[in-house]
């Protein structure tokens, strides 16, 4: 049984009990009251469904009782009749809308006028009993509508934030796929070019170079499968990518032709998985850019843990195309976004002595 229906039964039971107590104690004249009480008890129980009918019945009954009093000089209006009228006035103000609300207001004012005609000395009390419950019902209805509008607004905001979160996640995944595919394919293309040039020159092809191309392709397929598995909600059996696998990345870059040297400074600090992944991707993207724009050259990768965070520096000695503009290209934008996502920053630009330098700082846990 719903809460509203249960409340109606409680109100009806209380109303009937109050009326029976009054009739047994006061014993006012008039043998019509059991029938009237039964009718009003039914209307009180159905007050939410027929608020206007209940209000009209109580108002007409009140006017008839006062009219009979004026004609016969016998007081026949009970307190339970007043209680019924107040219940219906509150319910009408609470649930009526549109034209029916104005009809209900007219009935309430009419009862107030009747009370006033019986007791002209107390106009305030005459209009208080019918209008006060009506006004309370209207106030609660307005408050409920405002609460419903506020709840709808909050739901709309939550939905909008959910859509924004989905879009942010799609952008993040797209960036992951870009970094992964761009790195692996770039390595494979450069290694395949080396093989082609050796074949054109009639030289033997190193089997290790072919195996490196195959390994890069397998890594690309594996990471792509792992990313798609995460999108489908599947677990990833492979270990997560982070700075612990930096040596594997540098080994691949050496096979692609880069002369990479790694330096580490400071005591290592455990990063959150997302920050660790971003640090790895920044180094990966920086090295991939070196392959794209400078070709085989010497590169220094520095990983330094300091008081203000993790510092990552990738600097190359330059090559065939060192005039790269700062902030251009999807790679640099992605690296900068990764750093800013965790409250860090990234600087990238040409060096005075030649070559290109990328420096990123990511805050570390205290």
C-alpha cells in the first residue's frame, strides 16, 4: 500500500474517531448526523481523487446548518463538520489547478462569508478557518512544484555532466589510440624503410630488424586489443603500461635507429596508475616525434624525481628537420593535455645548440 493511501486511511480514521467522541460527549440535537458522518468519512478517504466534490459538499452542508440555525434557533453545526471543511479546503488548495482552483477558492470565501454573517463581530475568525488551510495547501503545492523543478534541473545537470564525462572519455581513448598507433606505425615504417634501402643496395637484411618490425606490429595489435577490451568492459591480462616499462620502449626506439640514453635521478615515487600511464605516453610521444621529424639521431631521456614532482625531459641532437614549431601537431597537444590533467605543465621547443627539447612536470604524491 502506498504512503499516500495509507495517510488517507489514517486521516479518515482520526476524523471518524473525533466525530464519534464529540457526538458521545456533547450530544447535540439532530438525528441526521450518522448519515452525514458516513458521507463525509467516504469523501475524506477519497479527498485526493475528488477534492472539489468534498469541498463543495462541506461548504453546502455548513451553509445549510447555519440556515437551519437561523430558522429554528437550534445550534446544529458540529466541530467535526468544521474539521471536515478544513480538511477539504487544505486538500483543494493542495491538489486543484487551473479553473478548478478558482472554483474552490470561491467556495472557501463563500463559507467565510457565511461564518461572518453568523458572527459579524469576529470577521478575522470567520475567514481564518476556511482560508488558512486553503492557503497552506496552496503554499505546499507551490513548494512541491519548485522542488520538482529543482530536481528536474539537477537531473538535467547530472545528465549533462554524464554526457560530458562520456565525451571526455572518448577524447582520452582517442588520444590513447593516437599515441599507440602513431608510435608503433612510425617505428614500423622507419624500420621497413631501412629494410627497403638495404635491399635496393643489394645488401643483406638483418633478421633482427625484421623481427623488430614484427614485434612492433604485435605490440600495436596487442595494445589495440587491450584498449578495445577495456571499452567492452573486459579485463586486461597484460601488465599496465607505465614508467616501469620504459626500458622496453627505449629498446624499441633503438631498434628503429635512435641512439637513446636514459638517466634517472632522485628516489622513485609511486604514481597513480593514470599518472604513470600519462608519464609513459609523454615519453613515447616525444620519442616518436623525434623519429618523425629528425630521423635517426641521438636522444637523451631524463627521469628526475624532485620535491615539486616528476620531471621528464626528452632532448635530441637534431637531424634532417629540426625547425619544429612549439605547440603544433596533435602529438604536442596530447602531451600538454596529459600533463595539465594532473596539474602539471609541459614545455616544448627548439634548443639553442640545435635539436628539440620536451620537458614535462607531473606532481607526485606527498
